[in-house]
């Protein structure tokens, strides 16, 4: 399947800011069953755009806008080919001894240690006890069981948490968004010695009403990849109780959301800011869709007192 993705993020500032610097992780990865065929990034006001690869191999574009401005608009357009993959079967995967040998033979420590948003808490331990979550069966069977359990136990409620909400908030209310469910799954897996990573990307939504996806259409998405012996990195989407296939488009991977925000920036000045995000994912051979209305709107006030010459401000979205 070949997809076209348009991801537009607009930042509005009142009053105008005196300059801004931003980095974005919006270019889909080329690996495994996925190839990024084309990528183009537009920035307004016009800016010189540079790029580099971070520690996880994600492509990062960065730019700065000098002078006074009230708006920054970032539009990423991608064409991606995603090949179908078969649903993994326990008979094809290794056991816990195979996983331990795989981990001992290579360097996965970054995806095994606690991270900013995926770390053990008392509430997480309560959930683990409720699920009787421990090594049993095979790694793949346990992963599929956990994927389904999070889907069943937690309600998907847009805007119920923020990008910087700790997992305890979702654990307490038993509701959240894709980012929360991915962090909870990762935090449960790593103590069992399962390397896993957070994936930021997109999901192509099905039209069938009887199989409607739970996650928000018109927004970016997040899920988990876990290392399964004999199979490699396997994607699990606890928001929709899916094993990753040809509808999941990978953009960036990291230890958790803190490593892969789609946009992150710093600006000079004190301003009331507003961020809107609109995402469209469509088959490449379909008519070009009109730009959708923003699915995410975030407003924030100046975080520091008036008179401070510099304000660090992260504009991040994943919900």
C-alpha cells in the first residue's frame, strides 16, 4: 500500500515573538516493510532548513526564524510505501530463554531502562498485580495478552491527558490517549526484560463502521515495538488492540514520547500561543483530499513573569 500524508502544524503568537528556533521529527522512516518514497517540508515564514539523524536514527529537521513574527506554519508532505506483514504466531517466535540470549548478545539497554514517561510507579505495580503480569507462556503470547488487556481496561478519551501527563493520571482514571497506553505498556514490559520502544507515526483509518478504529482520525498516533526472539521488532497498538501491519506508518522511535515529539521549539518573547494540528492520511492513488480542520488545538500562556528576555516553550503534540 502506498500512502500520502499531510501533517500541518500552525503556531499563533499574540503579541508577536522576536525570534524562534524549532526542530521537527516528521519524516517517515525507511526500514523493514516501510519505505519513505518522498518527503517535503514547507516552513512559513521562509527559513533555511537543515537536518541530522538522532541517536535512534530518526531524521530531524531544524530551522530558525529571525525577527518578529506572529505565526509559524510547518507542513510536511510524505509518500510512503508499506508492505503487508503476516500476523506473528507463537509457533514462529522464541521463548524466554531465547529472549534472554538475544538481549545478552546485543546492546538493548536504552530500551530496557526506565525513561521519563515510562517508569515504575505504585499505581503501575497495582495494575501489574491486577493482571498477574509476570513471565509466563512465551514473550509473544504475553505481549498479545497485554495489548488486549490495556485496550479492554482503558477508555480512549481525547484530550483527557496532556503531552506531559505522567502515566499515573491515566492509571487512576482508566482513560487516556494513545501516548498514555504506549507508555503504560512499555513501563510494564521493561522490568520483565523485554526491550521495547515508543513509536510515533500515523494510522490509516478503515472505513468499515463495524471495525472502526478507536484512535483519533486526523492526528498523529503512537504505539509500541517490542523485541521478540526470532521475529525482531514487532509492533503492538494497545489503543486499537492491533498488531502492527500495513496501516501503521512509522515516523520516529525512541525510549518514550520525550525523545520523539513531532515539533519542539524555543522562542524569544512573552506571548499567548495557540497551536493547531491537522493530519490527513490517504491512499496515494486517491483524489487529493482537502486539508482537514485541525483535530488538535492547544493554547498556553507565557510560563514566566513579564520582563524575562527568554522563554523556553515546547510545542508538542501526539494525541
